[in-house]
């Protein structure tokens, strides 16, 4: 994966997409830094999480999460298009540039998902739950997740609040499986669909995608300059999905006799 990613970076640089390249590089470097720092590191947190089940089972759950996150985003965008709050057209960039961008966003989405889920849905959630309750851990980790995006371009208090709902959804995924695999997959799938596929703004950052997504009308509906994740339409679907996943996770599990 390393060589294709480096090649993708080179193509993006030549094509003039420096902002997207630096965003991805920054995310990857942040991931490496957080996973290798200090006592009680996120690296040890993540290691404990991924060793609980066979690798094949973990990968299967990650892929299910990718489909879940990407599917949720697709439903939200379809609703926005139907409401004439967003338009989606084919990207006019050169094919090699689009492919390079898609490859790079795949790597960046995976890195960002791993880091943010290890930080919020494992380290913070577990630490708070240990001293209080799981419900408190879910709420606190979701609030922190939203606040982490406050410095981003186009961020507003509404956008940060809506991202807390996304945090609740990812926390529900974590509680359903007992590890981070579904949450990482869902987080990665959403980011990849939003950035590398649809070409929408993602947390205030412009991404070159297979399509080009442009927001219209009020930002409360479509997230405006921050991106669709901060719009009330997509958040409604995310909140509904979180409710379903929480319900599935709270069902009593019967052991085979």
C-alpha cells in the first residue's frame, strides 16, 4: 500500500491539489504520532482492541462498517439532492488525478478513523466508564469528538453539535461489537464516501472526488462550508442509525447451551 500511496501523493502534487495532499499527510502523521506517544498510549489501546477476535472476522466487520458508513452518507446525499439543497455532478479532473485522490483518501480515511476511534471510542469512553458509567462514557466521548472539529474551517456550534451525534453513532457501533472494528469501518466508510467518492467538503476541507458535490441554499440543511456531515438532513439519518444500533447492542445475548 505504501508505494501506491506515495505515487498518488506525487500525482496530487503535480495536479496542484496541495491542500488535499497536506491534509492527508497531516492526518497520517497525526495518526503515527498519537499511536507512538507516551504512557497509556493509543497504540496499546488499539492493540488491546484488535486482538480480541481472529483477523478474518475483524476484517469482515470493518468491511461491514465501511458499507454502513458509506451507505448512510449516500442516503443523506440523495435526500439533499431531492430537496435541491445539494447538486452532484461528475468531476472534470483528469482520470489519473481522480484515481490518485481516491487512493489517497482511502489511506487518509483509514488512518483518521483508526486514530479518532482509538482516542474517543476506546481511550476516553473506557476511562470515563471505568469511573462512572458506560452511558456517561458514551456522552463524554461524543462531546469530545465534536469539539475536536471546532478549529476546522467552516465549523460552527451547530456543526460541532451535529458531529456529536455522529460520535454517538460510532459509540453505538463500538458497544455492539465490543471492539473498534465496526466503528472504524463506519467512520472510514463515511469519510471515504464524503471525500474521495462524492468530492464534498469534509470537516471544512475540500476534497477531489469521483463526483463533485456542491451545497446550495441554507447551511443548516446541507452543512454549508463544513460539509454534509454538519447538515441536519444527514444527521437525522445518522441519529436514526445510532438508535437502531444502540437497540441491537442492548438486546440480551443468549449463550448456546
